[in-house]
């Protein structure tokens, strides 16, 4: 036919009937099932999306943020510790710390060896720290700037630096036992750093940031919580007095070939500790290979039998109760006092002595005789009133109570020996505080390591009357002058008074025959007391061991320097003192 196109065989339609597979009938339920599966999948996806977006939004938000957002601590600056005039004793400075992501550190052996050399560690130790199994590692915390600069110049991939705070102690070993130190996390471990940890540490802040996989901060997100810096602490310590006291006790230990020594300086008016020095000491900023001997704050933690430094208290009680007067004569000859077959002895024999001379010559027999005039309860109450057997009320770690047994268990022989400092024990700080009863018209005040406000009232507890305190001061002046046991304690231009002490050291259940502790505790100026200085030298072995000869010179030097620094005017002419010292031919000393 005209106009009809001939069909192409290649384009012929497929005959479905000729294919068994295509010709087979599909059940209707099958198609419906497939449609239902697709529908259920779609509903499941909708449900999952709804759960993520609506129900579990907070959880998934946190999980997502955990993979890119990080909360960084903003460290608070630890408060400064300063002396009474504002001189810094401890402060925090920002220093570099070196850290790494081990798996990202460049594996260049030469650069790694250079890094180990800069860090001051072996190559093997560095490789151990950079083990890829470690996710994060500090290579050096609180490094110096020079080390950090060398590492930065090395340019080793995967090594990073941050700044963190490090504590520095400008006064070094001179003030170590007062200030103490912190650990790497700036947590107080000793001294004022530990005692005032809560005040000094402040409160860290925080910031939320986005970091990349190398730990670099990309951007800040969310609100920042600012850090609250720690409070500054102002101590009662005078840094100049502290440094000088440390030097003098250090020199005394060396000169006497002694084991250790301590000095405490108290302000009579306020009870403030102006100095507390110990030797051996340490540098708080460099604490490697320290020993217990160096760390011990002996003035607070070590207790001892105070020896003859207790005689003024026994005498004061005898005067206060009217049993003796300063001019009362006591027999102090050998075996003039016998208790159950035992008799106290003096290092030098004396005959009859007045009460004043008992203190001046430091007679054990005279002190024992006065003690036996009194009831044990009277002595016990006086000892507790001056702080013996009680922990000092001072905000400082390590302060000890000492030993004072209940009076009901005292035997007469023990009452006698306590009168001159055996059978009880105290720390050097306790002993220094006890002497405030003589410097302050008979009352004792609490001591403090922090600076008092000028208008802060200082109230004491009355132990002796002003008359008794004045009488004892006069006796102490005799003991620290020509004819006394400690003329070496005299200070040119200033009147001083004090009492030496020498005690055998306890060893096991008895006493060592050749080991002593030497003391001197005194007041200056004696005419108008301003300071109390207590000195202890442990185990002097250079021939001298009496307190007047070993501790007396340290007292003299510390008093002279301290009074000048405090602006205290001299109360004596210097020339008569020098003449008196030159005429002095012999010095009697006893325990």
C-alpha cells in the first residue's frame, strides 16, 4: 500500500508469550509486600529522624560536640605570699610546658635525638614516651624559656607548647620552712602553701573551643567562665630579719659542728612571728634529692626537754604565791636536797644563793628547792597556762603539743626535775611564746604567722602579776650579763635578759652522756621589751655545749640586727658594756 512503511525486523516488538519468565503471572500480594516494605523503611527513617531531632536531641548534641568541641580550663593565678612589708616570698609565673600527640610526631631519628638532648633525657626514654599507643604525653612540664625556644627552633612536627603557672620562691632556703612549696599542680604541700591552700588556690575558669585533630584551637564557642585568682597572703614575717636569723643559725651549726639549729623571733606587742628559721634547709624551687633532715620544720615539729630555760617559770610561781622573795636565801650546797635517796646537782658547786642568784647562776638545786615548796597542781596549772602540753593555736601545719603529764601522777622527784626542765617537753615556738609572760607584764598572748591589723586587739591571759614579771626580768638581765651564765648574749647598746639551757638528749629510755641540746631564750630591750628571741642548737660537738656559749652569741647577733631593723633606739651606752665585758675573767655556766 502506498504510504505504509515497511516494518524493520530489528524493531519488532518482543513477544512476551515466547518467554516463560515474562509470561509467568506475578501474585498481587508480592507487589503489595514490596510496597509495604518500602513504606515501613520510610516510616522507620522518619521515626529515627524524629527521635534524633526531638527525643534524643540533647544526647546526640553532646556526642557530636564531644568530637569537635572541648572544654579548656582557664587556670587561676595562685595568690602571692609576701612578708609584712610586701616583699614577695612566693609567686606564680607563666612558664612553658612541652607536650605531644605521639602518633603525630615526626619519625625523624636525628631530630628526635636532638629533642632528647634538649630535654636532658636518653633517646630510649624519649622513644618510650612517644610510643604511638599513648594518646597524649607531657615531655617536660614547667620548662625554662631557653629549653622551650630550642625545641621550637627544632621544628619537630607533633610537638606543642602551652603556658602554665610555676611557683617561684625568691628567698630560697632562708624562708623555706615558713613558705613551704606546691606540687606541679600548684597544690600546697608544706608550710604556708599548705596551711592557706583554699585561700591561695583561687578557682579555675573554663572556655569551650573547637579543636582540630592536632589539638589546635580553631574557634571559641559558648560562654566563657572567667578564672578567679587566689587571694594574696601577707605574713607577719620580716624578710630581712628572717634572712639574718637564718644566716646566724646556719653559721652557728657550722662553727659548733652541730647537727641542726633553729631560731624564732616574736614581736612582744602583737605576738607576730617575725622570723622562724631552721638549718638544714632546702630551696623550695629545687626539691630533688631532699632528705627528712632538710624538710623538718624543727622550731615547730621537734619537741625537747627545755632544761634551765624553765627555771624562771618555777621561780615566778614561787614569787607569785609569796613563798619566796627575790632576796630569799636558799641553800644550794651538794646534797642539800635529797629525794628518796636522789639529789639534784649543779655543774658548779654553790653555797647559799638568793633567789636572784639561783637564776643568775642557774642552780638546779635552788630551782628544785622552790618547786618542792609548792603543790603539784599549782605547777601544773602554771605550765598549762603558758602553753605547755597544748598545741599552739597557730594556723600552720606540723605544730606539736609537747609533753606534760597530769599532775596526779607526779612523784616528788619528777616535780623537782620539772622545775629545771626535765620530764616535760616543748617546741622552740612554745618556749618563745611562754616567755611573753615576762615581757608583757605577766600575760601570755597567742602567736600568729599572718600580719595583724594595727587596730586588731591583742588580748592575753594573765599568768603572773606585773610585779612578778618585773622581778623575773631583772633576774634574766643578771643571767645574761657579767657573772651570769650567758654574758655572750649581751648586745652593745641594748639591755637584754634571758636564760640559757643545756639538756642531755634522750636516747631510748635514758639520756646520752655526750649529746646535748643548747638553748637560749631572751627578751630585748629588757627595759622596754620589744622582741623575744629563742635559739636552739642541736648536738654541738666542737668542745662547747653550754647554752650560753653556743646559743647565746646567736641571740646577741639576731637581737642587734632585729632591733636596728625595727628602728628601736638603744637604751644603754656602749662603752660601759665593752669595759664590763673586758673585765669579765670567768663565766660560770650550769644546766
